[in-house]
C-alpha cells in the first residue's frame, strides 16, 4: 500500500523528459499511471470504493489520523506538481480529465494559507488555458467545479479566484458575441459554415459548463440562447450541436434567477419578466419533444421534468413572487410526456438488418448507456407522479410494464408504487385497479370478434394469464400485514366488482356482462382480505348478481371462481356445498345499493335497509345457515360493518392543481397516510 501512496515517484515518472531516457513511458503507460494516481488519491481521501468489503465501517481514531495525514500529503505535493502536469498534458483529453479531478481532493483549508497562495495563480492559469482550447463537456465541467471550490467565501483566496473567474467569463462571453454576430450575418439569418458552427458549439459548451456552477445572470445570457432556440421553431433549422448547449444554458440562466426573485424583494416588472421567460422556455421544451433528433428530445424531456418539479413546489404560502412563478403542466402537456415515456422508455427498438460484426459489437457496447438513459428518463417522470405534478392516473401506464420490464426498471416502478401508496393508499389502490382494467379492456378488444359477451372471451389465453400474473404480483406488494393494507385491498375489490358488472343492466339477462371475467383477475387480491372483510366484500358482490345467475354456475364460471376465493374458510366451504343456487337481486336494488355505498352509508344498509327488504332479495341457504350455526360470528360480521362503514368508500387526494382525473371518484373523507411494504421478492419466496 505504501508503494501506491508514493505519489512523488509516480509524478516524477510523468514529468521526466522522454528525450533524455531510452526507456521512457509510452502513451498507454502514461494514461494507466495517471489513472492509478487518481484512484489512489481518491481511496486515500474517501476510503475504499462503494461495494468493496460490504458495509462501510466507521473509521477508528487511528484510521482517521492516517486519512488526514494522507490528505495533507496529497495537498502539499499536488498543489505544486499539478500545474506542471496540466501544462504537459493539456492537449490530451483523457489524461487531462483525470488530472483535473485530483484537485477536488485537496484540503482547501491548507490550500488557502499564505505559503501556498503563490501556487493558486499557476493552477488557475493552466485551468483557464484548458477551458479555452477544449470543448469536451466533462473537462469543462471539471474546470468549472475547480473555480467553484476555490472561490468559496470563507477562503482567503476567494477574491483572487473570483477575479480570475470573472476575467475568464468575460473572455468567453465576448468570444460568443463575436461568433453569434458572424453566425447571424448572412441574408438567411443563419451561417451554415462548418468551421463557424464548430467554434460556436465550443463557445456555447464552455459558457453552459460555467453557468451550471456559477451565477452568470449579469451577462444576460438567456436572451442570446432564446434567439437560437426559437429560430428552430420558426422553420429555420439549426444544427443540433448548437441547440443542445443553448437549451442547457438557457435552463441554468432561469434557475439562477429563481432564488433572487423568491428569497429577496423584487420588483413586479422583474417577476413578470421571469414568469414570461419560464413560460416561453417550457413551451420550447414541449416543442422539442417531437424534434427529429433523439438526443435533443431526451434532453428537453429531462429539463422539462426538473423545471416542472421546481416550479410546482415553490412555497407560495407567504411569498407573492413564488405564487406568480408557480407553474403546472396542462392536460395536453401531460399527455405528450406520457406518450414520450411510452415511446422512448418502453418502446421496442427496431432491429437493424444486415449489420456487420463490428456494428453488432458497437451496438452491444451502447446498450448499457442506452439503458442508463432510459432509467433516468423514467425516474424523472416518476418523480412528477409521486410529487403530484402530473395526474396520478399516469402511473397506470407505468405499472403495465412491471412484469415485462422488471429486470430493467422494476426497482423504479416498485419505488413509485411505494411512494404513491404512502401519499394516498386509497388512490394508489385505484390506480392499480385502473391499470388492470385497461389491460383487460385491451385483451377484450384483441379478441377481434366484436362480441360484447364474456362468453366469447378466452380466459386461458396468454394475454389474460399475463394480466392475472400481474395482479398476483401487485397483491404481493401489500406484504403480509393484512390490517395495514385492508382499506387499500378492499378498495381494489370494490372498484373491480363495479367494473366487472358494468353494462349488466343493458344486457337484461340475455348474456353475461362483458367484463365478468375480470373477477378472475380480481380474485388474486382475495387472500389479502381479512376474514370479516371477505364477508363484507361478498355481501357487496351479492348486490350486483342478477337473477340470471341462479343455478348457472357453469356459465357464470368467473363469478363462481371469485366467490370461492372470498369464501375459502371451513365454515364458508361447508355452507357453499349445501347450496346450489345464487341470490336473486334486481337491477334497481343494485343501483340503490351502489348509491348508498358511494354516500358512505354502509352501516345503514347493513342494519336498516336489509331487514326491510327481505321480500325482494332471496339469499341462498348458505347465508342463514351460517348465521344460525354461529351467531357470534354473525354479530362480529355486523360489528365489522359498523367499524368499516367507510372502508369501501372513496378518498380523493387533493392535487396541487385542478386538472380532472379520469379515474372514477366518489365522495368521502381523505384516507390516512401510511408507509407501504413493497417486498415482492420476499413475498414470492414465501408463496
């Protein structure tokens, strides 16, 4: 280990003049040695990399002392040597990128002392030279970070570094103005010279990198960037390499203005001007979602997600400026963003035919980068769902891909489900049901025979079994605590029963309801119900069963399957075996019950309405038999009705804006929030 910390020896090898020695280091050896230096410096300051040696342990007093000594040694050595190394390798992108990163491990307190002040100018001079000759984004951002670290106000070198930074930015902005003047000089308004485009792209990248870490508001860069961005929308196409840094730079310009407007008093003119700029920029990003270039589309989407998240969560309670700047996406924008995710994240990539072997290798190497980008896009959008920036119903589209894309995006989807359930467990349950309903309807449409009867639906098809398996995986996310999840699971059953019997009144007993097979899917959640709740849900099911279901268990197979899943205990099984008929319930009775249930009057129905209408409803022999056998259980059942009167009611979360949600909603109080157990893997092992 001592050899790896011999930084004096390693840097001496790099600084040797190759012309004086026959056995000097080759270019590959120099690159490898620089990587070793960076890795050893990082490990000395931060410890072993994440993932090595299991859980990172707390350092002992001796280890902390060694770490502090190494940090001091690194600072004292590289503060002198680093400028010389940067000067030697300034033109080599890979080497200078690694060398620049060493500076972030300096002990800045030691660096700012008087004895080392003379080395600051040397380092800043070399960093400035690198900025002016490079256009690589990683190099420029690292240089910008160096200026940011060294210009902290508590350091004695703050003024020295701030002056050097201002001088550099002035040069960059002046260069940009000259290039833009040449660029707009032609009669068409756009100069298409390749060399000019390269210089302009480099200048824009330099300014964007510095605007990321530094407030450059006084240079008024937004107007320059806006002119470039809006030119593309005016049917005057610009090169993508110009639009990408312009879009990024305009975003940073707006972000730096937000704190100054919201945290300190500002004039209304400035606030309204910033508000106008924010709306303009959001419209530009929205337009770029349909751009022909994929990189620009994805960059616009990422920026739009971040900006919407920031603007929608401005604290406007006691701040008029924040209230004016607050911005929420319209319904059309939400639709465009959801379509973007569907196409860019979950869409299947086209296979290119007639690819050479080298092309195949290149594509394989690009798969990881593509997957990483897709995960970033999905995570950014899911944050909007969790934070109620977009309608929570959009989560239904995400959940549809839980099984198919589990290996790539399963952790993101699970976390989204967990957070939405924590925010509002009732609404989260509705979204799960909505997801399954949409998949079921797609399955019905795919049958292709145009029949609306569930008799014609193939419940053994692959697509139906996939929906059923997805429902099973959803049920596993509730964990084993049935009390904790009872309201959510009961809401799933309520919504599912109503969906299964949609259109039953129009059928008039001539054929089965078109969605009746959905009860088979719904049965996957029955094992998550408490026994009293199973009886409660079963009694709710009885209100929907029409007279045609009497003694027709062969044709009403889905209904029999679901009933069995609800009455799977010993007492219920014995009761079912003694009964071969179904209850006869009129459609008007069903409608009356649904209305009362939606009004939260479950206890009235259970104790008042039911005894007065025994002449209308003929219950099967199993129900009175069950009551006579065990009056204590029947009493518990009634008390459960009282305790759980709002269980199958609805709770509508109040979103931060008033865009209507397509999910069916009913009146009730807001449900209590709770943390949800999301442990699919653990539950599967026990299943």
